[in-house]
C-alpha cells in the first residue's frame, strides 16, 4: 500500500512541528543512543545490507523509555505532584515506571491480565504500582482512564500523545545520524503508531526518499485496516502473541502522520515472527520479543515480494521483554517454519 504525494505545505507544518519537538526531547537523561549494527548473516541470506537498530539495549530493553520520559518531563509541577497513570501491555509500563522513579513521581500502571510476568515484575521492581485488569489492552486502557479521572492523576498514553511520539522519534533521528550514506528503507514495528509516527515525521522531513515501511502482526493490523478504510477503525479482535503491539486501534496522532507519510504496511504471521527471532539471535546472540522481531520479519517478506537486491534496509529491534518459558514455543515454531 503506497500513499499519494502530499503538498509541501503539509511538510512545513505537521512534520516541522514534530521535528522541532524531537530535536528538543531530553530523552538522553535516561535513554541511551543505541547502535545501528550490520546483521551479516541476514544480509547474506537476503542479498541486501540489513542494519539492526538495537532498541532492545535500552535500560528497560525497549524503545518505550524515550516517549515515557519525554512526556513526564513536560508535566507541570502540579501534575507531577498528583502522579501519573497509564495502561500498557508491558514495555511502555516499564518506561513510565523508570521515568517516574527518576523524577520522583508516583506511578500506577494498569496491565492486561495476560501480560508476561517478566513485564509485570519489571514494573514493580522500578517502584510503580502494577494493577492487572482485563483480558487485553482495551480493557486495561478503559480501567486506567477511569482511575485517572477518579484520582486526578495525569494519564500517560502509550502512543497517542505528541510528546510520546516526539520521544520515540529520536530513534529516527539517530538512524539518520548513524547511516548518512545509502539508506533505502526503514522497517518499523507498529502497535499504536507512536514509534512509526515519530520516525516517519523526522525521516520524511529530512530524507523524503527513504521509504518508511510499517510491519504488523496479522492478528493486530490496526494501521493497515485504518489506511484501507481511510479512517481509524477498531479491530473486532486482537491476537496477543506479539503482546507489545497488540492494539485494536491506531492512535489518532500517529495516524495523522502515517496516513500521508508511511509508504507501505506489511503483515506477518506468528510463525514468521518466531523465525525472525531465531535469525536475530543468530546474528546478535540477543533474544527479542515477538513484537521486537516484527521489522526483521517484515524485511524478509518485503524482499521476497519485491525481489530487491543490494539495498540498505534498517530494522528497528524494538524490544526484548519475553518470558523465558515462551522460548520453547518460539523455537518449535521457528523450526517448523524453516522446514515448510
């Protein structure tokens, strides 16, 4: 799915607004500049130069710390004193928990009951209160909004907030600084749209020729559904295997960017994700979570579909918060996928 060219007035408006916010985001008080490293085995397998943006190396093992910290830094003294509340399947939760602890803010995190234990423990170990509620993210979100209204806390959206999007956009800023030469496409995992919105805003403003490709799990492809409908839609059901991106509706702020500035959206199966986790391990000896492997799975699908060769393709490895006891299933499915 490709989008139509947008008038230059839109560039100088919406994109410039976000670029300024991204450049001003104080994320490096807490986040780190992660490496952009060549994946030699993947590059050889796919006959393209594949670079991995290692967001799994953040202090919370996910890019989410960027947007969470940027948002909390923008709060007034009165808002900080009242505390914050959020809903998250885990990675944003840990980002908010760590950012709140560093800034001395009380944080409450509502998480679906299906959230991996590792992510729940990650929240509690960083001093935040974890509340398990509902079978999936939409139920946790509704409960968090009710609690925020009742207690007067500030709700920190996992993705649907300009300050959160700007924080995540620093990933795109780093990619362009780290890869100033050939760069054909950046593949970005999509959940609620905060990461791809921020990356697209920055990259398309400075290097509009670079393709921005969103990658979604087949069971939670809310951006693709919205682009096809021409408006945000709510998916009737969401598969939680890639729990970090298991979102039923793309965020409004992210969609405002994505509808004009994302060049393509690819969906991949759970088996493709398991295979991608193995491929990333073979190259880096790191184990990403299913949503963290979306971009690599998307590159494999994209290269197969478009028969591209000799290009420079970046995959954002967005997170590595996976329960250890899930690895057996991942390994079995990866083996089955390679054999098929």
